C-alpha cells in the first residue's frame, strides 16, 4: 500500500494532511524518514508519525460490561445504546454479537467482523451463553432435567435446545443456553411458572466477563479470546 494511503487509513488525517506530514519529515518507515507519498508499505513496515507507531484499524473485537438501562442497538432509543458509552473511532463499523435486554447486565461482545459474530449467534454453532439468574419463586431440582430435555416456549413450535441448569440456592441459578431466542431465559422460566428477577450474562463460549470491568467499561479482546470462538 502507498504510504499516504496507509497514513489516511490508520489516522484521521486527510490525504493532503498526510502529504504535509511527509514534507515536514514527521514520518519514518523502519526508523528512516520518508517523504515520498508513493513509498510502498508492506505488512512488516513499522510506520511512525511524530514518533508514534501507527497501524491499520483491522477487525475489532471488544467486550463490555453492560449496565442496566442500556440497549444492544446501534442507535439510542428509550435507553442509550451500549455503543454510545464507548469513546471509540469509527463506531459505525461495529455491531453487537448477541443482544441482551435493557434490564440484563453483563458480557456483551462488540465487533466489526460479521463472520465472527455469526459463529456466536447462529444456533447451529452451539456457542453456549451462561447466565446468572435470580428468580422470584424457589427453584426445584427437577428443573435441571426439564431444561436438559428442552421445553416448549409460549407461541413457539418445538422445544428449546438442551440447556444446562445449575442451581446455586433456592432463588439463584446458572443457566447455559446455546440459542438466542427473544427473551429466551425469561420465557424458559415463565414456561415453568417462575419469574426472572435479575439476569446477568457471565460468559459467551469460553469468553468470561473480565471481573476488572465495572458496568459500562470495556476492553479489547485478547487474541486467545478471539480465537476461542470457532
Ligand atoms: N434471555 C433473556 O430473557 N434476556 C436476555 O437479555 C438474554 C437472554
């Protein structure tokens, strides 16, 4: 790629601003000042602008700790979109891989990579999502096998895919599901006469919500986390 194009795509500079930076000797390639806009940059070239390494914005992969009263939409509606909590460049290229309700908290994955998010959301890919659920009524041990067999949701044909319920105490449990039907967890518990009081997503596939992230905070995923979605 030409050096001036590389600078434009990896910074907010326009082509003419990039040319001026080159003329001012503000740009080095592998430690050597380069003034030629047409200089060819390869994948291995280390480009610095005013001493700072710059690189192309490739696909982006982010986790956020979603707070209550935010929505997993790309635009603000009654509540603000989780994307509006992020001070990040080119937010319009990002989307949310698997939505949570406004009152649900926890792990939200945000990316620019449509193929990657498809692996999370497609029921065929069997990517488990684990939720911590607080319930209004006591939970019976029998529910473990009921959810493992699959249950019929109101206004839906067929059964839910096998889900793993692990009871913590009378009113709290963990539930892992591998589909993302509308309000699925709430509807599963409603179908057995219970009511979800609070819902928090802890995990998607092998990606766990980072305990260092307070509600509203986010960080880029590590390469291992990105690769774990297969
Ligand atoms: N199931 C629900 O009912 N709500 C969510 O936000 C996620 C899963």
